[in-house]
C-alpha cells in the first residue's frame, strides 16, 4: 500500500479490493498504519452488519445490493466492508455491489469528494438510495391496487391480493434490514458523541437520520399493505357471500322441479296426469311454473333484493 503521507500532505486514497481471494488479505495484513482490530473487522467473513471505530479509524460492514441481481430485478444483498482513516478509504466486497460501482462511475464522470469521510458518506448514501428505491416500488404497487379498489375495479380481486401480499412481504423484509442499519448508526453516533465535531460522528448522524426517514416510510408502507389486505379480504368475503346467495336462490328455485319430476317418476298406478292425453304438457308446465312461483314468493318475502337501475351519466 502506498505511503500517502510521504507524497502529498493534502492527498488521500480510495482502495477497493476483492475479498474472495487470499492475495488482497495477505497484502492488507502488511499495510502500515492500520489497526489490527480494524483489519480484522474489514477482513471478517461473517455476514452481519457492524460499525465500530477507534484510534482515528471507522470500520465496519453494511448490507448492499448485488449488481447482478439488481439488473435482473431481484433485491439480493451482499456486504460492503469499509475502513476509514483521515487519508484513506478502504472498501472491499465478495460480490459486485451497487454502491461502490455507482461511486466509481460518478468519480469517472468528474464528481469530486472533499475528504475520505465525504466519499464514504457518498457510498453509504447510495446504500440508502438502494433501499429507498425498494420503498418507492412498494408504494407504487400499493398505489395501483388502492386506486383499483377506490374505483371499484376489483373483478380480479385475487391479483390485487397477490400484489399486496408481495408488497407487504418486501416491506417487512426491507424494514428488518433498514431497522438493523438504523440501530447500528445510532449506536455509533452515541459512541462517538465525545467528538461531536469529528467527521465520523457527523457521518453517523447524517446517515442515521436518512435511515430514520426511510424506516418511517417503510413502516407506513407496511401498514398500508396490511390495511389493503384486510380490505381485499373483506371484498373477497362479500363476493363469496354474494355467490353463495345466488347459489342458494338457484337451488331453492330448482328444488320444486326435482320434487315434481321425482313424483311423476314413481311409476305407480293411478298416478295423476298419467291417463291424460296431454299429461306430459301439463307436467312440463308445472315444472316451469313451480320455479317462477318460488321466485315470486322469495321476492315477496324479501329474500331476493330488487334489481337496481343504473343511471347513465
């Protein structure tokens, strides 16, 4: 690793390494001016979020979105490892991550960073943007379903339920991740309160507040999804009850026909209408009039609601 202090006193360096192989590990272990605890945290293979600091360093790991999965429309995450000093930003990953790729592209297009802390803050801001994009997508899905419900366009209510279920599942998973990161940065904020004007503390405060706002939005989206699920369930129950009511009416209307056909099918002597020349006609007429009479009786008793007349606008 180059000794920056020996070159320009106002310069600093961003190093991004691949942590899959052993080459970068052995090279970093020989790096001067990096604490042993910071390197151990940076090179750790466990998959959990962490943030700590000491001796002028800030180090940890946060979950970030994989570039390959994001391009496919998925939201799988990996871990971005980082170590910050006053002259160095060291980042590492085992998979291609969105935040470092976006920062690299921004730097190549001319974006400048005043300090290592500003670069790390930009990387962490991009992590927040990744979770914000998920919240925006979740809210858009809920908005479309809510609009359909308000307009009464719920003929295909099953699709609405599936959309809301997917949105709620995504919101719950995102809330779990964001809440952990939020707690992590607030813990470091309290830990570094003794140096309230220092760059690490200011970084933790800003990123912590961003995660606060994002977490509130995700919780609100989760609550909306839960309410929409309840409303969709109530609509499904109403549709089911309406179908059962119609089935009951049809069954009741056809029941007299079943009784009549069963009666005339007994094939016993002296059966009514068997000796008449037009017996089949009269029995058919009875089978037609019986359901109509049943329908009229049910309408008279209020079992069938009156037909609604829709006015043309």
